[in-house]
């Protein structure tokens, strides 16, 4: 039991980080920081050269998945909280709680993949390529700064 508890405890921060990122990103089509959600269509239209019809279809697809996405996000949040509490309290059901959270995380990924497949059907091949090259989250929040600081930290000083 001790090994299982330590393994679960060691994996929990990684799982929480991945799940939190997925939850935060699951409803977001890549957009620049500060772009309100209502302007997503305009931003994508500019970035990908979408027609108004394509923008409407994409927004309809996202709206159709909104309730399922919100429900899964809520369930995943609760499952992660339950797993965290079980691990912190040394409960015997840590593995079961982690498995439940992992299952919900997989369902979130499946929903996102389904949504991307549907969006891909609306786009031309060139637009799909451009969409795929957009960075997830569009550099929102601390990730943008993280990449810049990492680039300067990893660059080799010239002698």
C-alpha cells in the first residue's frame, strides 16, 4: 500500500497540471490574450481566412458541445478534488479516485478530438494546416512568458 500511495502522490501533481490545462483549454480555440470569447470568430476569420458561413458553422459546433463540455469539466474538477483529498488523507481508495479522474480526463480529450474533427470538416485543407499550426491557448497567461523566459534561459551564451 505504501508504494501505491507514494506512486499516486507522485503522479497527482502531474495529473492535476495536465487536467487543469485541458479543462482551461478544452473550450478554447486558440486566441490571443485579451480577446473576448465573442470575438473568437472574427479572430479565426482573420487568422485562417474563414468565410462568414464557416465561422457560423464552427460557432454552432462549439455551442452544440458546450453543455457536454461544461458537465465533464465539472465532473473532472470534482474527481480531481476527491483524488487530492484521498491522497492527502491516506485513504485506501486513492487508486480508484485517480482512475475516476483519469477516465473523465480521457472523456474530455475524446470530446475535444470529436469537436476538432467536426471543425476540420468545415475547413479547407489549407485552413486545417493553418489551424493546426496555431499554438494552443494562443499564448494566453503565463505560458507566453514561460516560453520567452525558457528560450532566453536555454540559449547558449556567446563566448
